[in-house]
C-alpha cells in the first residue's frame, strides 16, 4: 500500500463526509471486499455495456504502437488488456492500482489470457504516483477517479508524470441527461444495492458505489478541475445519455 494522505481535508465517501485519509482506507476496504465478484457485478449492473464503453474509450485514446501507457485504477485489467493490444510488443503498459487485491486479480486475469510481455504491475496511489516526471505518452483511468480521496491531487499527479504532448483520458460515471435522470436514480439507489446484497453478498459496498456516482462532479465541473490542473484542450463526450462520459486533456 502506498503512503496514505495525511491531510485533514474533507472528502466524500458516498454521502458521508470523512477525512481524505479515512476515505483512502474505506475505499480500499470496499474494493478488497468486492474483488472476487467485481467482473460479474459490472456485467449485471451495466447489462454488459461496460465492455463496449471501455472498447470505445480505447478507440478514442489514439494510443499507438510503441507508446508507453499508464492504466491507472486498472482494477481487474479490462483496459490494461486493450491498451496492451494497442501498443503492441514494442510498447509498454503499466497497470497501476492502489488496491493490492484488485491489482493481483487483474494480473491473474491477464496472464490467463496470455498477456505477459508488455505489461508491468505497480501498486500506487493516484495522488502520489510513484513515477518520474514526463514518463508516459498516455494515462487512462476507467471508473477510478471518483474513488480518489482528492480529485485535484490525482489530476496534478497525472499531469506531472505525462510527457509534454501526452494525454489523459478518463472514463467515469457522470450526470445523466434529464431524459433518464429520474429512472436512473431509482436504478442506482435500489437495483444496484439489491444486486450487491444478493449477488456479491455485500450490500454496503454497492450502496457506496451508487452514492459515489451521484456525488461525482458533473461533466463541466470535471473539465474545470482538469483545466485548473494545467491540462489543455479539455473536452468530454457523453455515452449512454450521460450515464458515463469520456474526458480528455493534454499536457502541452
């Protein structure tokens, strides 16, 4: 486990206010608890759509053969696998997660699928990335930003380790469009915890998941945070009526 944040600043753990240090610990406990059924739950909660989102996310990244990519909050390895295919044997992907259990599960998943040669695994906190400045051509982060204790610190850390001209691309749950806003809230607050209780045997963790989605900054708010962290040419693209969005910015 990387060094925890000792700040006393408030952070959101779902609807609760906690210190940043407390959030790191609480989120770590959540993901340690859900690892074994994480992929199954993602398939059930999104009706399999998360796999299409991730494939489109990688297509939008413009990752090329031979490049060096950091897949941050890599979890069970879905995006790491896609990035590995994109960079080829001449490139490199670093699969990075703060949670050892998730990182190890991702490593096992990828080894079982034959992805060995161009992937390294590193346990590190997004807020304090254990890499030198100007190390990566691209940083990808899928469904991890809202779980950081301090989004601004994570974005600043990402900016530091990107090469000039490099890009960050973030796939995250966002603010749904008004057309589906009300039924989507019902889905989050009722169906997601229900699945957590009866499939993952962990209602509490999936209640946090539903709450964390609703507390995450809106699309435009995240653009503002990215720009305040020195990223340029920032833009976003809504998918599935804004249920998720892809944010992208560059280190110029």
